[in-house]
C-alpha cells in the first residue's frame, strides 16, 4: 500500500464492533482514509457527501433497513466504478450469488470475505488494488448520459470506429473470426464504450442506420483481410430494436454485397435476453436472414429467461455462453456446472459453441476440456483497431505453438 494518493475506503456493516475492527485492520495495513456506515441508506448518504470518489467498498450483505443487495442495486444505478469487497457470515453459496448479481449489474467485485475477517484475508484482497497516482478517467468505464443531439453529431462526423476482438478455434488455436465492437471516438473522453451510447441510439430511432453503418464498415474491413490472405469471418451485434422491419434481410444483404464479401462470412449476434418482443416477426426476419446466408448467434446465452424456447424455434447457427459462466469456472463448481451444461446443450443442437469472457489460463483450459468450439476474451486478446489487429494476428500465427 505505497500509493502516493491515499485510498478512500467505505465500510458498511450494522455491527459497530465489526466496523471498528475492520477499520482498525485497514489502518494497520496503511489505509488512512476509512469511512463507515451502519446500513445501506447511510452508505448512500456518505457516498453522496464525498467530494472525492470512494476507491473501495467493503459491504456486508445482511443489514437492517436497506440490505447489501439493495445497496448494490442503488450504486449500480449510479454507475459506481470503484472496487467492491463483499463480506458476511451467510452461507457461502448466498455470498457467491450476491457476487454474481453485482457483476451482472456491472459492478467491479474483486472478492469476498467470510466473517470473522482476518488481517491476512483483508491484506490479500487489498493487494489486488491498483490505484494510479494520476486519476485520469478510464474511457472504458465512463458512465455518461449523452444527448440524442450529441450522438447524431457523432454519427454525422463519422466518429464511430470499430474494434475487433478475435475468437480462436479450440481445435488448432487459429483465429477463425472476430467480433466487431463499436467505439465512439469522443473529443473529450477518448474512446467511449457502447454501453454509454447504444441505449440512446436504440431509444431515439437511430439504431437501424447505426447498425447498417457498422455492418458496412465490418464488411469493408473483412474484404481487406481476405485480400491480404487472412481466412476470417466477422460477427456484428444486432439490436432487437433492428428487428422492426420485414425488409431487414434485403437491407443487410445489400450492405454486405456492396463490399464484395461472401454473406456466409458474416454472423449476426443477437442478445438472448431481448428476444421475443414480437416473436412471430423476429422469427420471420431471422429465418430470412439465414436464407440470405448470414450466420446467427445467440449472444449472452444463459442470462435470459426463455433460453430453451428461443433455441427450440429460432434458426441459430451459434451459441455464445455468457462471460459470467466462464469467469472463475475453474474454481467455482456451480459456475463450472452451468458452463458445462451450456456447452453440451449447444453441441447437442449442432451449434458452434463460443465461450466468451475468458480472462485466465485455467478458465481457458477448462473451456477446452469441456468441448467448446471457440474461445474469446482478454486471455486471447483485447479488442483492437483494425490495423493493430492485423499486426497482432500476424504475430499470433507465428507463435501459436509457444502460447498454447
């Protein structure tokens, strides 16, 4: 704990003795700024009253009034971007479920602590903190509400760039395809992630033009790679808001053919949790997209409520297992069980199975052992601009045997 800028920690627990005990341990470990609150409402008040951000939250789950789960929901709605440690005397499975819930809400949980807390366990978690001296905002974590006018100006100025994240085949470790991910090249914030502007685009009626533009740019980049001799396919994310017109297959077909690339090298990724808004219309459009030659991927599989019904009726060619069932699967039996069953289901249905969100070697090895077809995640490579990806791919092809 030798950071020049002090770390600010907020501890939430309804037990005053535990508050004092954990605060004492933190100070012994070199944390000088420790704030406390006895329930969720008090925690929200403390956070709102601070001029500087809270770097770390240590949050109990069981508290009177607003409990820990309600508190986490509230700070997720406020886009809290600091690190979180959950601790409680509840059943480990319940603590793990709360950790998963926080992660699904976009919160950064770095670990859990069982009571009674020890100085060793607390020190091990604090060792994971990496608080930079210069607190410049991380563009990947910016949570900003942009206006429709700002986004319209960005689209008109062609400020939406594409980054590409590779997927590798389990069979030979070669890159088979890339997922195309939109980034806003903002004049103030740098590259802004899609979570910050896609919802506004969906709600404002801009999503059709936006997706067609992304599809066209993806196909243009694919054409360049094919000319350079790279045997690749590309995946493009499609919002359910796009499935609002019956001539969508013709629109997408025209956009791809303008770039002179085979349609069967394009896969459209559709998020499972949003399927079924108008089931008959969605089925009509997706089936005709398949007839045109597009691949169809059910994205974020496992987080929706209609998984089996969706797979039974929709003409998907690929299943992407959501990252929450890959992260830590090598160490957590419950996560492993869901990952394994999802892969088996996809294979039984004859689908190409991709496991996304692979960040460490142990999870990668497990996914391979469980029989998935492709792997995607930071363990392989982060999303990159087209030129950077081309350089990375050339190096990857030369070092496959060394890495795997």
